[in-house]
């Protein structure tokens, strides 16, 4: 079975722009979570979605938003990009509530 | 609040050496505990997990035991290989999310 897939792999944006990151979960997984990993740090939780409903939100500004589609894929949107938004964005899906499987990530660079 | 503290790296060992990476946690109740590994340029891979006190998680020669009395979940491997070089993250599950430590970079020398 395919694992979690994310697109694009890399992305370069400039300050003030908007970005959309995409994630496809493992087949059969209904929960998707997003994490931000700044270089040299552990991932930080951004959002969790289950059955298209937001179930959790981390300590991130309203510039960050997400949604989950009927096929359980998900998008993470970030508006008004800041230099500090440069990071690896990880998507994870889960079948069992506490066991999450991560995708390879999207590396976002904001110039 | 809920948090994970793990030993700072980098940790440098010779091939076939014994590995211990210390991890302690702060949380209410009995959270599930995890070790994730991140190889260069890749995402996170679940290495092992334990869901209750005294459980031992194991995978690929790595193991960790859930110690409630010391709130610890130390990662061990008896004989490391060059291919084990990576960053290792200790983590716990609480409030519908994973809380990660800062990671420990491991270098194995041939």
C-alpha cells in the first residue's frame, strides 16, 4: 500500500504570498494531521482533521488554515507568508487514534 | 503542561557500540509513548511505541520500556550500525496530537 503522499516536495515563496500544501493519507485512514518542523527542532502540531471536521488546532496564527475533503485528502493553507514560516511541513494520517504515519514533507522556503 | 525532554546531541558512536538515548516526559495520566526516526532529507518514521506502564516497544533491534515511576522511555540498541545514523525523536500522545522532543542526532562511525 502507498504511504502518505505530499505535494509539492519543495516550494519557494516570497513574503506576503499565499501557499497551499496537499496531502493524501494512507488508504482507509480517516484522520489527517499537520505539523511544522523548523530546522533543528521537533515537529509542532498545527491541525488535526477527522471525517472532515477539525478536531484540534495548535498554537498557530489564523494565517494558517486547513480542510479535509470527502476522499480524506487534506490541504494546508498559509496566508501572508513570513520568513519564519520557512520549515518542513509534515502531514500524518492515522487509523488507530494515537499512531500516526508521516509523509515525506513539503519543504517551504520563504524569501 | 505536557512535554518531552530528550538528551541533546549529537551522539557519536562507533559501529557495534551500545546505544542509549534518554527521554523523560511530563503528562497527566498514561499517554502513549513513541520513538520516531528521521533519516536525512526524509519525513518521520515510527520506530516503536508503548501504550501502558511496563510495556516494551521494539523494532529493528531498538527497544524502549515505558517506566511510569521515572516517567521515562529511554531508547536502546545493543549494536548500532552506520545505517542507524539519523535524528531520533521521543514523543507522547495527548489531546489528539503528538508532542515531540527536540530530537537527538546520532552519528555512527564505521
